[in-house]
C-alpha cells in the first residue's frame, strides 16, 4: 500500500469512521452561483458527454471538500444517494476516510485511489481519480473534480482527460475574474506581445525572442535583475536602472506605465549592452528633468518619438535593438509583498517537487535543488545515520554530538565545477555552533558563519562553505522534524552579509524543512518495512539447498524494485523416500509483510504434505482445500493466499521419470542432452483457493540423465505492470537455456540477464535442477509370491546382495528389517505378489511393496501378545522409515546409514526383550 494511503487509513481508523456507512455532514447553505460552479459547469457537462455509454460519475467539490455539483446517469446518481454523496455532503477525510478528493486537497496534486485503497466498503469496486482546480492568479486550490468508474473499466487515459478538464476550468476562472484581474492580465499579455517581445524564462535563465537568440543569464544575475525590477515597480519616482553584469555587460531596465480602466500597472523591460564599442544594443538617451541623460529602450517607434521631443541618439551598434519583458506588477506593490509572493511561489514548487520518490537521499537533493538559488547560494542537508538505516529516530531533541551524515550539497551554477567535500561522509557540529543550537532547540536559527567553519575535510576537495568565498556569510539552519522526532538538519547559506536572513525567512525555511522531513520519514518507514519484508522472506526461503544424489541444484531469488516491494515467491527442494526429490516453486499474490508471512505458511504446509509421500496432484488438492477454508465460520474475508500459484514436481532417479502438477503456474522448461529447451506440457490447474473449478492433474515425462529442469515464477515473464508479450519472454528464457554452459550458477546468471534493465517488476524465484540416474548396479529388486516361505528367501537374497556391495556390516540389521517387512506384507498385504527392492547410495534403503492400502503403524504390544513388535524393531534399527501409497498398493521403506568404522555389535537378547516390558 502506498505510504500516503497508509497514513490516511491510520488517521481514518483513529477517527473511528464507520467503514460500512460513514456519517457525512450536509451543508445546505451552498452558493449555487459561485464562480467555481459557473466556471466548471459547462466544462464538466462536456466531460460527462465524452464518456457517454460508460458508467462514470463526475463530482465537483469546493476547497472545503463539500460536493457542490455532480453528473451521472440515473443509476449512478442513485448509488451516490445511497452512499450519502449528495450536494452539500462533506467528503473530507475526517468524515469519509480515504478518498480521492481528500487526498487531492491534502496533497494539492492529482491523485488516483484504486478499489481496496478506499476506506469505505461501498467504494471498493470503483477507481476514483481526482485533480485539483487552482486559482490561476494566486495558485491556491479552489476545489477538486472527481471521476469515478468501475475498477475494471478504468484506464490511464481517463486521468489525462480529467486533467485537461481542470485546466479548462482554471482558464474559465480567469475569464470570470474581476475586472481588475482581467485588466492586469491584459497588461501582461500586451506588454509581452508588443514588438514581438518574450518574457524572461526563470527556469532556464534564457531571454528568448522570436526570430533571434538572446543572452543567457546566471542564477545570480537573474535574482539581481528581478530584485531591481521589484524596486522599480514599487518606486514612485524611478523609471530606469542600470545593473552591471559579468563579462563587461550592462543590463538596462526601464519601467513602462500600463493603464487599463481603473487598474494601473507597470512593466519592467530589459535590454543589454556590452562594453563601449562592442554593444549588443544601441542606446537612445534623453535629457531628464534633473539634467541627467536618461537611457531609453531603443525601438524604432520610441526613437522617433524621442527625436521629436529633442532627444539625441548615440551611434547604433550593428544589428537590431532587442528588449525583453522582465516583470509586470502594480506600482503599490512593495518589496515585502513581492518577497511574500516569491516565498509562496517557492512553497508551491516545494509541494510539487518534494517527495517524488521513496528515497531519502533523493528527497534531500530535491530540497537543495528547490532552495538554490532562489533562497540560498548553498544548501547542505545532513541526516542521522540511524534514519538512513531505516531505524526509528530518538524522540525529542538531539544532542550536539549525534552521528550525522551529509546526503546532499548544492551550490549555484558558478560553483558546479568544484568537487564538494563531505558528500556521504559523517559530519559533526561542536557545541555552541548555530547548527548545534538548531538540533538542540528543534527550531530554525539564523547566524553568521565564517569560511571553512568545519575543519578536517580532505585537502583535495573544497568544503561547501569555501565555495562562497572568503569572509562571513549568512546562515540559516532548519531541523528536519517529523512526528515529534528530529531526523536531521538543513543548512542554508547566503554569500556575504548583504542579504541576511530575516524572520520571514525563518518561517519559510521551517516550512520547507518540515515538508522535506515528512517525505524523508515516509521514505524511512517504507525502507524499514521493505527491509523487514525482505528479511522475513529470505528467512522463510531455504538457507541452503540440500545436497542430493538425484539432482544438482542452484537457485536465485530476485526481489522486485522498490516501488513494487517484496512479494511472496518461494522455492524449495525436499528429499523424499526412495532417493526421490520434490521440487517446488510458488508465488503468493501481493507484496509486503502479508505476502511474505503467507508464503512461509504455505511453504511449511507443502513440506508437511511432501513428508506424506503424496502424489503431486494430491499435494495441490490439499493446499487448495487449506486455502479455501475461511479463517473462521463467520469471516467473510478470503484467505490472503487465494490466487497463489504453485508448481510441484517429483523426480525419481531410479526410473528417471518426472511427475508434475501445477496450480495456475507457468510450466517448467526442460533441456535434454543434445536437444533444445522446451516447455513441459502439463495440465493447467486453477490457482489455490479456486480449486473447485476443476480437479488437479499430473503428467509424467521421462528425463534422461543430465537433463536440466528449470522452474520459475511469472515475474521472469512480466513486463512493467503486466505480462506484455509472454511468448517473447518465454522465447528469451529458452534461448538463454540453449546457450547455457554446464555450470548451474552461470545458467542462473544468464537467465537473470533476460530481465529488463533496472531489475524485475515482480519478484522472481528461479530453481534449476540437473537430474542424475541411479546406476543399475546400485539397484536390486525381486518379487515373491505371498506365502510364508518368501521371508527366508528374501533374507537369503538380501544377505548375498549386501556381500556383493561390501556392506556385510549391515547384514544383521537389514535381515531383521527385511524379515519384519516381508512378514507383514505376506500376512496383511492381500493376495498379490510381494516386491523387495534395495537401493544403495550414501545410505541403504530397503523397500517392500504389496497390494494393500492399509497404513502400518507402531503400537505397544502387551506382554502376552505375539505380534505388534515388528515395526518397533524396524524403528530401533534404522535411521528412518515410512510408507507411501501407489495407485495400487503401498510401499514400506526403511533407511540405514552404513558405519564401517564402527561395526554394529550383536545386540543383547535381554536388552531387546526389555524394550517390550509393560510399564510398572
């Protein structure tokens, strides 16, 4: 779940909102002729008509989250009525919980809430997308437009159409503005268009004019020109100014009066000239009232007018004279108002640009990028080491000696070529410094700092403060505080003392730092949850694959990218009786801790079922039954494992056969010696939890020795958020197997290289198995008629085979085991023949088969009973034993570990008899 949604849910739950039916307050005193409604109605009428035939509803909410109007077909409006979403209803998070409108009004940005992310149950089948409507003059959010559509019909194009609609509403808000606002905007537009001029591009620093290039400004030059333009607009007497620039250039600023109706404004235009004799523009001058020579912007019309009044012109430079619009405003706007407008603009930009990723370092870099050069000449951001590690920060204020690490440092364009020291290195601030005071008090502080305020940085790198030049510089420190804890420190520096930080700057820096801190804390919490999920999942996966004679194994687990989070993919290799091995790969839907915990539960269940020696289709059927059961009889929620896919494979090295079944999982790939890789044709069963649709079926294929079996999850085939071209991805997988060498680890790397750049979009579990055959000279099998004489014959053949294998030290124990198992088969195994098979590997396995389906079990025999002791003896003299069932009959097996260095001594008869004495 996205951090914004999760935080909203937590707030909604703390408010105690009823998820079944929220109580929404209804405001009856709505203005039906408000400017927002008048601007939005024709636009939203057209928007609703565009979706004719699609069951959508459109709602318009004001800045207080009150629904002021709505659009939809009768059925959709009745549903809105049933959910109390009527005109006047307040859909704020305080009353409705998580919704698209509440998220838009809190984030001030477009937002989409999908299905289960809604807090109310009534909305979980909908996808709701909303976009803010902003005031085109002040930038404030005037309301929001919400578009709701059934989840299965939603597509990204609807959000783009909605965004276009809100932009059109904003244009109409401007058209419906007061006469004064209209006149001011016309002043701006006419001044911009007069003479083909274009405005200063603050983002790029370029003054672009149609038909010709313009000089480029540095960030510092842009700030100086804007400051002088503000002074000219707010001045009552000044009409021009000269600003010296780098490279022997001079900027000529001139104020032009603008009159439209009762609104009076001023436009400041700028032209440039170089040193005498090399100017970009010529200069026209006139004699002012005080006798000074006043430079005029050199345009043909103005030059003629000036000459008519007796003005004289200096020699023209080659080329046309250009002037560009720099700023438009009202004469009564003073410096404080202009600076306040600049601060508001900076905060608006921070609201859009901060926290675009769930990465703490990137958020710190975004804060520095926003502040330079509009607020500071240098910004450094330091975070606590524990925060970077995802740990919980200490509550309250920090000590001066707290461990900090610099994660971002940014200066103006003129210092970009220097290597800044301290990036990603520990930093510390001695007690008494302004930085230490900021951490101790938890409030913004302002002070002055000297160059090289921090000593001990590498000699070959420039400390950030050194880039400001020699002398004393203005400093402002703001703590990065979130949820009652200080996460770090943001330091803002201005070159020299000509523009010291003021009280309003403290407020602005505190707001910028607070917004950045919330984003950093969200990223920290996400990192902690992601690491916890990843740690849990890795702990639930096999720590090391078993070493088996039947197969050589290799595996990879590749977690998804940070956006998708940890999923529930797993793999396993489980030794079975008769030297067989079970290979498992599965994928739990979803991601995060829930998916990882569900994966651990299913993996444990699979291992338990595998220990029963069930067929693959029986294992999947039992898993499906487990997932299909509700947690309790009254619960309506389905098991989180519903929809899990699983592939279960059993390989027998004696017969060299592979039996497999799948539950909604991609089929495995096999590469036989001398052949080409191909997919095994398996019946496609439904995912777990949906098994009532059809039964699971298995298929058996022959696998020659040294065949390569590849099992994987669907993350290997996915592209972005969907599957994409599955056949193409499968083809790349098979090609990578065809080109693979003998080393399994290299094959894993080659298969991983088929993933898209940047990592998988879904978790990938990969399991490779190179199968081996048990040599014929290590297998001995016989079949006997079901009669008592078979017991002696079985012992005799077993003794001879052990002598041939050089395992005579197991003669006594094996003879005892064979006698007991064959006796039971003859006595209780039905009328069919009795089979005996010996398998020799690192251990000795004895298997006895009969036609009975009765499961053997150990019981304690009474003193006077003759039977009931056989399986007890088998358990005493073997490492393990068990039974597995076949389509017809069963096989009872027992495994012994040879120990030639410690020959087994003859057991004492009295000790054997004492085992069966009754207690007491």
